[in-house]
C-alpha cells in the first residue's frame, strides 16, 4: 500500500491555518482483485500494481499537459473534493484497469460502462466498496477524443440516483475532459471520491500499527530519527479522522424546527 500526496500552491490563508493537500490512497492486499471486461484478475506482481498507480497519476495530470474542453488542475480538485482540511483522503478508481489489452468495446456504451465501473469495488485502488457508504464529493476525469460534455452530463445524472451523496452536497460532482486518450486506449476515466468508507481503511491501518507499537516492535528504527511522541500524535490524528468520517456518514439534514431556530438567530443585513 501507499499514498500519493499532492501538495498545492496556496493563496493567502488565515493565520494559523494548515496548508491544504490531498492524499490519494493506494492500498493493495492479497484479497484485492481487479476486473477487466467482467473477468476478475488478481494483480500479484509489483510491476502490475506500479503500472496501475502510474496510470492513475498520468490521468490525474493529463489536463495540465494536454488540451481539453474541461481541463482540471489539482487546486480545483481540492476545492471541490475536500470540504474540511483534515478530511483529504481520496479514493481513486481507473477504468479500464488493464492498459495492456486493447479495448474493443467502443462508442457510447463503453463510455457509459466506464462510469458504472468507476464506482465498483473491483476498480478501486483501495480495498473498499464506496457504494456501501456516503460520498462527500466525487470527480470524474475523462480522457478521449470522441467524448463530449453531453456524455459526461448524461452519466452524472445517472450517478445522482446511484450514489449516496451527503445532504449538503447533492450536486458535488466535478467533471474533467481531456482530448488526448492514453496510449492504446480510445477512452479512459479516473474517478476520485471523498467517501466515508475510507474510515474503515484508516481504522484497519491504525489497528495493524497498534499491534506492533503496543509491543514496541521495530520502534528503534524510527526513534533514531524522531520522537515517539510523533507516533502517538499520528495515531491520534488517524483516530480523529476516523471519527469525523463516521460522523458524516451518519449525518442527517436538520429538521424544520432546527432550521427555524437557526433562522431566527440570523440578523438581517442593513
């Protein structure tokens, strides 16, 4: 497993505020399988997983390198997908997942299928199923010469009925369209999602870490260069992120009485 971190150039920030960034989680395990045209394929070789991760990063930066109708940069991704600075753990999914095989299923049906595949657990680069939990926001970055904005809008309308979006961001979809496809493919789609299911991955990471840290296994490798207090802080930060994501996964819109009480406290602008 690993994390691709993308630091962002910042404009003027409030005093004491932390710089924003985005973390693209890539967590591969022996139980993790990918699909290509409906056929499950286990990716055991490291070079295969590295190729998939490289493909994800190429799609992420394609709009900065090639022309397109809806080019997207990293600043826009953070602005639209990270509602709170600490909740910046983004799930990524690519389709098609196997670049070595020629995709012969061309046309509108293939474009629609890419959007369907992008929210399936078999296409996630993290071992999780985002459909089982709530989306805070999502981005669909498409590459292809024959893809139109209408294709993107049609599929996003379908996603409104398929995905559980948090109540205060029902329209939280970011679209990107680059005119240059990957080599050997007519189309490609990268889906980035801020989904509360990441709390399960973070909790699993914390549990595995604590099994070693509780007996101070291999700790001397780290304390040679940093204080053990930093490890305690890291575990605490993970626990806070898990709690925040779980809180949002259960969040419900305020009732009419609460809204009326809040409205009564708002002073009119003179």
